[in-house]
């Protein structure tokens, strides 16, 4: 089959990813259908990835899929939503090969299976430029109880899942700029950048416990600032408590200036949230990194002696 027939392409590579979900209608109808489960409302999010901006221009199909699906699942996680399915828009570049499309669909199948997250529909076009891929992800959460950014209250603690800054270091590693680290550390960090591990199940378990939640895609400080602003509260972070992977610790030991990059760099896909107390029964490590206080709507960093620490750069901004 050539890549010339759009319908063959959808039938052969994408229809199997519908996994027989009733609302997908085998990807043969004009649109998908979907209703939330009893007592739930739909949670809808969209993320686009563009070659050269969200992933390196020569990235493999499997890593493009990881960023595309991972970032969308991370947004559902940040809302505390249970994933239901997604639609996919593919703008394939002129030079795309059938093998690359097959590899793309094959990689997507792993995500579909892991998260029981069927493909419900989409659109397929050609572009004269680089590849552009968009996913609209549908999830569901108990009516009125999804996690928002605006509920942080003075007296709450601030927590994060996993480790912070691996995404920013991973981009440097993928660009060959961390050669002072061991090859194991470089590979670990590059994978953390390339393959998000969205905290889907953690997000769901925070419903009813977290007062505000966000996923860290643009940098810890910048993303927490969204919570501070919408909640009209001040967030004080204790810099020494921010959890770093062993590889990130070694990177900061060799260059202490890395710390501000770790706090402002994107692509971690961890969750940051505020809550009156630490949640229990969460399947990944959670660390308290600060607190919410009244007055102001910004994020400040404190050293162990209580003095304020300046952060040079604040995070990724597509139009900055
Ligand atoms: P229309 O011309 O009516 O927009 P399309 O030819 O774009 O219809 O799509 C036909 C069917 O294939 C639809 O059910 C659509 O959801 C599905 N589809 C098209 N592209 C994709 C894709 N990339 N992934 C999943 N489903 C797709
Ligand atoms: Mg169409």
C-alpha cells in the first residue's frame, strides 16, 4: 500500500487502535459518540506537538507518540480524570514513509493498551511543512469534583510527585550537552525528556484530597505560579526539599547553576498540588516542597536559612 490512500491508511493502521470501543464506530463513521458514566462529567483537553518545537526534528515515531499521548494523559491526570479515549489529527509531511506511519501506529498501540485509552476518531491530512500532531483527550471525573488550579488555601502544603528537572536536563542530554555525566545518567535523563510517565492514577486518587493541581509541563516555578495566581495565594517553596533524581543531583554537583534550569525547565510531566495534608495510598513517591500562605499571588523560593533565592528564568513560553 502506498501512503496515497488516506482511507486504507486509517483502516490498516488506526482502526485497530479503536479496540472495538462502541463510540468509535470502527473509525468508519462521520464522528464518534460518547457519554460520561453515571455521576461523571467529561473532561476534555487538547495538545499539539510540532517537529522541532516539542520534539527534536529527527525524533523517532515512537518518541513523538510518547510526547503526544503522554502530555495529553498528563493533563487529564492534573484534572484528576479517568481516561476514556482520544481523537487524533495527523498532518503528515510530504516525505513521510509508510514505515514511519506504521511505527507511529504501533507505538500508539502500547499507550492505548496500557491506559485502556481507545482511539475514537480523527483527521488525516498532508502538510507542506513539518509534521504536526494533535490529540484531543477525553476523560471523566465525578461531577464538579475534578481538580482545578484555583483552590489552593493558606495553610495548605505543596507537594510534587516523582522528581523535578529531569525533563530540562533530558533535553540537554538528548542534544549531547551533558557529556560530563556518565552514559547511564545521560540515557536516563534523555528518556525522562522523551517519554513522559503521566501520573494518571495518582491524579485520580487526589480527587477529594488536593485543593489545587497542575501538571508540570512548562517548569515547576511557572506552573506553580498558575496555581498561585488563580488561587490568589502565595506559594513558598523550600529549595532544599525539591526532589531530584540521582542523575540530576550529579548534574547539579558538577554545575550548581543547573539548579535554576531544573526549576524552570519543562517536560517533567509530574503533578504539583496543594492539600491540607499529605495524601495516603498514592502509588508513587510524593514530596512536600513548600506551603501556601496568605497575601500575594506569586511563587517564592526559600533557602534552608529562610532567605529568598532568586530564579533567573521562569519557564517555557511559546511566544516568549
Ligand atoms: P470527513 O471527510 O468526513 O472528515 P475523514 O475522511 O476525515 O472524514 O475521516 C473518516 C473517518 O476516519 C472518521 O471516522 C474519522 O474520525 C476517522 N479518522 C480520520 N483520520 C483519523 C486518524 N488520524 N485517527 C483516527 N481516526 C481517523
Ligand atoms: Mg476529516
